[in-house]
């Protein structure tokens, strides 16, 4: 007889949560938090912000759980909430981010030589493009989502995503060139 | 900066995935506490108003129907009144 115990499916955990079992929701969170933290970390500036964003995402998910119809995997549904929450966060903190100086970030070095440096430089530059452009570039280039996935996650059309991505790339090139000349 | 350089920057940034382990530690416990707090909060007025929307809609429909009925009755009575006056005038020579 096999000693292996089957883990409950997401659907089963959702049903238990809706029936009032908070521990079932905790299991669901533990199962999916790595992915959600990964998405949110592209937008947060520190651990405190990261925790705030993730908490908001999962609280929203908990409150909307009744509306989850199971047509798509739970992870997709949760990712959509995560992306929208990150977008809201970007809009709410836009003013703070624009004023961050370039101190400590060296320009003109080979980005491939230092991944951490590349990430910081890119983050600095992305603070200077519009929120929708930043969201699209993060999903397409950093999270390596397809145009279709990005469109589903953001709720924008595929052509809209392509246009925003093109504009974002142009803006980033311009910003990085200007900062390099300084 | 050209497209290749920008793509190289993206590639390098992709390989540096932020370490989220510290923020993830004990997250479920804090989250459940936050959820309990949210659950215990009184329902905001806006939410209550939205939930009562079907009731408001029903009241509007009933009031509209009642108002329409009353107006129709009044119009019918007014028409009847004019008819009566004409009939009296015909019978008694119309003074």
C-alpha cells in the first residue's frame, strides 16, 4: 500500500476556504506565494513594500474567491490580481519613484558583467517611463511572458500591448542614452 | 543605445532575480491575521449601498408603475368629465 498522501487540489482548497477553513487558504497561499512574490518583486523597492503588495494581492484574492469559477487555473486568476495590484501600486507611488537619484549606479559599464547592476540601472530607467509602459516591459522582457499572456494579465488588447512595448523601448533607450551622456 | 544593447540589459536583469525569501518568511501567518482584521471590519456604506441596489431598483419600478397608473386614471376621469358635460349640454339645451 502506498504511503504517499495526495495533496489536495487548488479547487478542493478553494472549496474548503469558502466553507470557512482559513488553514486551507494558508495552504493555497504557501503553494502560490513564490510566483506572486516574484512578480511583485519587480515593482517593489524593498521588503516592506513587497510584503504590502503581496498582502494586498492575497487579501483581494480571498475576498474575491467566490467569483473564481475555475474556468482557468487558479494560478492564472491569481496572477491577474497580482498584475493589477502591482499596476495600482505603481500609480500610487509614481511621484516617489521619479525623484530617486542615480547615485550609486554606475553608467557606461557592460551590463552583462553585473546582473545586479543591470537590474538597478534598468529599474532606475523604468521609474522614468509611464506606469503602463513599465508594466508591459516588466511582463514581456523580465518575466518573459508572451504578448498574448501579457494582454490577458493586463486586460489590454494584444495590439495595445505591442504599441505600449514599442513606446516603452523607445523611451528606455532615450533615457539610458541621456543619462549616459551626463 | 540600440536594440541589441537594450536586449542585453534585459537579459542581464532577468538573471538577477530579487531574493524574496526574507519577505516570504512567516507570510501566511501575517496574511491570516490581516484577513481576520478585514473580516471583522464593519461593512462600508458604499458596499451596503451596492448590495441594496436591487431593492432601490425595485422601488423605482414600483413607484414608476404606480405613478403611471394614477396619471392614467386621472386622465380617464378628466375625459369622462368632459363627456358628461357634453351630454348634459345636449339634453338640457346647453346654457
